[in-house]
C-alpha cells in the first residue's frame, strides 16, 4: 500500500469503448480498497452491456464511494457504472444517451441457440432497465420514456431531473472532495 493511501483519491478514466478498457478498469477498481473513495471520469459511448454490468457490480459490491464526473459523453453501457456512483456530476455540455440494449453476434449460431439468446436478452434488458432506474432514483416510466426509442439528454436535463449535480465550469472553485489529495490510478501494472 502506498504511503498516505488513506489521504489519496484514485482517479480512473472511463474513456472510449468499455470493451477495449474493461480489463484495465476492472483492475483499477480492484486497486481501490473496499469502501474507498475514487473519482471516475466519463467520456464513453458505452460498449458491451456485460462490460457495463460488470463494472457497475464491482462498484456496488465493493461499496466504493465513487464520484462520477461526465466530462463529455456517457452513453449506453457506460450509464451503469455512472449510476452506481454515490455522487454524480455533469457539465452543461455533458451528453448522456439512454437507449434499449443492442446485441449482435459475430458467430454462426443455430436457430435454437439464437432463439434462446433472444429470450435471455429480452429478460436482461428489462431487468437492467429497472435496475438503472432504481440506481439513478427515477421512476421506471420516466426511464422507459428515455429508453424508447432512445434519447440524448444534456447535462442540464440530467441535473434538472435530479440525477447529478451541475458543475459550473466558469467557477474558480469547481468542487470539493472531502479534502483528499488525488492519486492517478496506474494502468497495466
């Protein structure tokens, strides 16, 4: 454990497709002590629903006190780790895309397997939409309106809905984080 670890705040960047970063992000989240604090910066179009679910699950199971900051885009599967954050922040220029999960297969599958996958995916989509609404603290009907057919929401709309705090980028003192010093999380140890 690094010196002064109790006073350091890990910073992780959820940038780009989650599929490409899942291994590194998983390790970085595991490097934060259970119950520890971290800053998660989001500029991601999403990726695999399973990657988003896995990262969200790590944050919740390890009871991380994460602050999620949307610096650009946070869309699709990236919404789940953001929703798991204890504190969420956006700028007026942040963009969040809510839409139904999409799936594709690069593999040759038989009709029976494809039918089973479609059944499973339908159940997964419904349960994950409900969980996303619950984590964000919005009604399931409101979440459904954002999901069908899919809607881009601005940082201002997200703040107005009570899902996040607004960051005033013109303010000389943007925000406070319990006086903790920051530590960059190491990638690929």
